[in-house]
């Protein structure tokens, strides 16, 4: 303790001597101390700014919310071609989508969906993907509806081409968008394996999509050509293939075109398997089925009592799709009008024609026989999009 005290007193004595020897030196030292304090304050302010900058940027990200709610009241005569009459009111669609541009060229989208049906399905993640864009190059990764089919329609019900070809998968897509033309290729791990290989799972499915679109309010067009290496992975077929496996993959092709000419519009689409399945996988009339569907639809906008109303008429047909629960033919008429901002009221009258009495079809847990009967449907829909 004593030695420490002596050292302290000695330091003070030396400092005092220095003060009396040179007052200028002390003044210079005080200035340096003040400058050092200022630099410390500036450094602390800089650190605080850095620590708070990240949360500030995160909070500045805008999240766009959109959605749609569709309520439908329907009446069916000869439901299921069994002579029954049915009617119901259902929440056909409740969808909520979130979208955000998280960085330059980087976009995230998540869509939640609920569709009321006989199973009482709960809300689910319908889509969730990350998109990238740099110049003419674009890419995406996540759960999406892959670009196989266009499915454009002014009807209330889904076209039969959608019933056959819609495909939701977790995929990676890369493409080029140059002016009116676009092309992309995507890969995914399908749910239907080949050669009964249930002990392995590979990302070997792929598809190619080509599109061309251009025009203005007076005239516009859209053309699409899509290929998928395994049509068995569409949402309808993957549940129908017996055993969930195929001996060989059957590819599929979809061609669609839409034209808008003032008040008139035309939608054309054809979707088909490029080969036949084995009769043990999906059958029609005792042979391997080659399912296909097409839709021809025309529309026209007219003014009815001051309301702009979209009229539409459609002729649709399927081939060798009896085991999939699809009609052989459908004729439909629809009218839709805006009753308020973002709010539409629609009515559709449709008639389904079942396959003939001599036709048979076999799929997973299904052995169907045609009835040759017709079924009539009337549907009213109130929809709000925001």
C-alpha cells in the first residue's frame, strides 16, 4: 500500500512540474482530449445508426394483400346421372394472398386457400414461392401451379381442360421474357413414379412452356404451347393412376390461344396425353387410356340496363376420361356483371353429357360405366376481389 501511494504522489509531482514548465503543452493536451471526446461521440452515434438501420429497412418493406371470396348457390338435376336432384350454398373460394418485393428483383408470394366441399377441407397454403428477375431473365422456386395449360374462361365453373391438366408442384423454374415472347423450363419431383419404384424418389420431372402475347384495348392476343414430361402428375391424374406408379412416363401437351377484339373475345384450348397408359394403370373400354380435353369459348360484352355484362358460351369435350369422373361433353352459357366496385354477380347454365352405356373406365378405386344420361346445372355466384 505504501509503495503504491508513493508512486501516486510522485506522478502528481511530475505533472505539476510539467504544468509550471510549459503551459502551452497543457493547453495542447486539453485540445486533444476534447477532440478525442468528439470522435468518441461521433463513433457512438455511428454505431447506434448501424444497429438501428436494419430494422428500419425491414419495416419499410411493403406487403401487398389481395384476395377473393366466392359464394355459390347451385341446383343440379340428375346429379351424378343417378336421377337425383340436389341444391346447395357453398363458400366456393376464400383466398388471401400476400406479396412483397423484399429486394431489387426479389419477390415473395404466399397464398392461402379454402374451398368448401364434401370433405370440409381446412385452409391450406395454396402457393408459396420466391421469384427473381434480372433483365430478361426470371426464375422462381417454391410451390406453384406449373405453366401447363392456360385455362382462360369467362364461365363460373372450371373448364374441363383445367380439370384434366392443372398441376400444383414444388418446382424450380428458369426462363426468359423478351418483349411479347416468353419461354421457361421447370423441374420437380413428381408424385407418380415409374417402373413401380416406390423405394426411390427423384427430381426427374420437367416441363417447357412457350408463350406469345401482345396487343392493346382494341385488339390483343395470347398463344401458349406447353409440354410436361409426365401428365400423370396433374392433380386429377395423380389421384387416379392405379397404385400411384406407371411402367413408363406418359408426357402431355397443351395448346391454348385467346383473342380479344373490342367487345368480343375467343378462348381455345386443347390438352392431351401424348401416349396411352397401360390398361392396369388407367383404362378406357378395356385398353390403356389416352385422356384429352378441349374447350371452345366465345364471349361478348353488352350493356344491360346500364351494367356492362360479359356473356359467354362454351362447348367442351373430353376423350377417354370416364374413369376420371369427367363428362364426355359439356355445353355452358354464362353471364357476369359488376354490381359494385370489385363485386360481380354471375349465373351459369350448363349441361353435362355422360359417356355412352357401352363405355367403361378403370382408375384407382374406380370402375366406372357410362350411362348415356345428361345432367343439368344452374349456378349463381357472388364474388368480391380485392
